[in-house]
């Protein structure tokens, strides 16, 4: 932020200098470039500080007032308060996507509230200069409820319409910031598209995203669509991830253990080689229609003479979309699994305890990976042993197995086996798929 008057550009003799950047003050409350840019969460927050400065200046606030405004931002960004901007009620039966996004909202909200407390204290003694005069911002009401002490401070004792609208704009921008970051595990690193009106351009996409989150089980494609909008400002085909100039946004499980990775959140991965925007889509949209191979028809296991090695491989962009596969090699032979189906399997799979159950049969992981279509069984629960294999191999298996009654289970090395019924389950009439469980090393759970 500028700390003094902004220098002007050279002018002809007798001609008033024209500032290269308009001075803060009047209706200019930020330093966002007119053409838009990308900023991280912290940089965006810093660029909104003149709004807070305007509230402090207009209301002649002191340190005694800071506690009131601190209580307000905590109440707005928290869940379960009267003043919450996200009325998401979570319980033990809430959908996994809602629980992950709710946890994100609480984590990000607490951090933004911490930044706000620090900024208010700093701006009291080290103010942002407003060389063009006091801020005057016309901010419409967005329905953010105020705590009674905050309403008294901003509208009653020393406040009025000007201070209320300045604070309303700042509060609304922070709510938009918190919500824009919800899809991302590494939210402080995400490059957010910013316009001269801050993050208001995200409002239509945000409304659609939050409506689905609050009234139904939100789809993964809806999370991706909103994430794409806050990074690029554009929409695109439905998919499981996207790439844009400077990086990719794909599910977090690609660099976390499948047993403990979030099912629904994305991770932004910087990549300077990425240019055009594209959406990652699954090779088969309707997995019900995919060909299947019965476990009983798999070739017998062969004696392993080396580990399985896996790596992701992407296809070229075509019409704004691209596909990707996990390539698994063993003894010179290669198997390919669609990454979209692998991520679908990861979202659908149950997470079991080591004592979840001992299956009636077993299958070889490498034989399953080489099978055509999706592997399933109707003859009782089956376990595939993926211990000693890396996380990407496990993810590939999740993409090869039919994703109903599918489970991930840590191996119980203390007993060598497990007992009890399996959570994956078996259909009662024997006509549907039986349970498939992938056994992984307990170390992969940490």
C-alpha cells in the first residue's frame, strides 16, 4: 500500500501533472489494477485496508473500540452464530463434502479474523494515507447481520451511513474472500482473479455454489466450477479439476495418502508451463455403462519380481478439456487407469478400521490393474493387498475397481488379520456387487 502521496507522471510545462495511479480517497478504496490481476489471499486483504482506515477515521475509533469490531468479524466468519454469513449446520450425519468445506470455513475464517485484528491495531497508529480525501463508498446492504455492539458503534454513537457503508464493503469483501478459498487445501497460495471491484465478480458463481452446498449434497463438479471461476473468472465444462495460466487445481489426494486425504478439496499446484485454461474430464462420464470384469475371471497372481511404479500422464488439450491417466508399470508391462475414475473411486470409497472384517476371497492387485473395464464381484467380499505399494498405485486401484461397496482398509500388522463384519457390505439378494477392499499399510494413514 502507498504510504505517501503518489508521484505523478512528467507533464509539459504549464500542464498539471496527472497521477500515474489515482490517489486513494473518494471512491477509490484499493490499489487493484484496472485491468484486473491475480493476488493471494494476504495480498488481497492488504489491498482492502483503506476501507478499514476510512471507518477508523470517520468514527474516530480508539483501541477501546477494536474489541467490538473484532467480535463482529469473528461472528460473521464463524459457523453457527446469529451473524454467520454461511448458515451451514454440521452434524454426524452431514455429507462428507459439507464437513470438509465447513472445516475449511472455520479454519480460514479464524485466520482472516486474526489478520483483521492485527490490521485494526496497526492502522490506529500507522494509518494508510488518503491523499485524495476521505473515502466515500456506496455499498449496498448484503444482509450481513451486525452484533448489537457493532451496530451501536457504526450507526449509533459516532457512526452513520458513511462509516456503515465503508464497513459493509470491507466485511462483504472478506466474506467473498473466505468463500472463494473454500475449495483449496493450500488456500493461502491460490492466485485469485481480482477486478476493480475486488471479488464481487465471483458473486453469481458463489451464489450457485453456496445454494447447492446448503440445500443438497454438493457435487464435486460444482466445487471445481466455483474454484475455476475464482481463479480465472470464467466457466467451462464440468470436470474433476482444471488448469489455468501458471498452475493446476486437482484433488488433494494426488500428493496425499488416499486413506486420509480429503475426498472433495483441491490443491493448487504452481506450474509455469501451463498456459491455456482447460478442464480435466473423466474418460467415461457414466461408470455404470463401463465394461466390467469379474474378480473370478482375473488371471492368477504371478510371483512378483519387482515393485509397481506409477506416474500420471496427461493427454493433449482438445476443445478446452483434457484427460489424464495413471500409468502403472511392472516387469516391463504397463497398465493405464483413467485418473478421473480413480478420483471418483477415492471419493466413493469407505474408510474402514483394521478390524473391519476378513473377506471371503482375495485378488491380485496387478491382475486387477491389467483387467479391462472395472473389476467387480458378486460372490462375496474380496480383498486386494496393496501394502508396500505407493499412494499412486493405491489410487490407480481405486480407479480400476467398481466404486460401489468399495473400501480402503489399513492392514492390521499386529494380528496379521482382521475380524468382524465389513463396512463395505454385500448386497442381500446376491444380484448386486459384493464388497471390494484395498488393504494398505498403516503408515499410509499418517
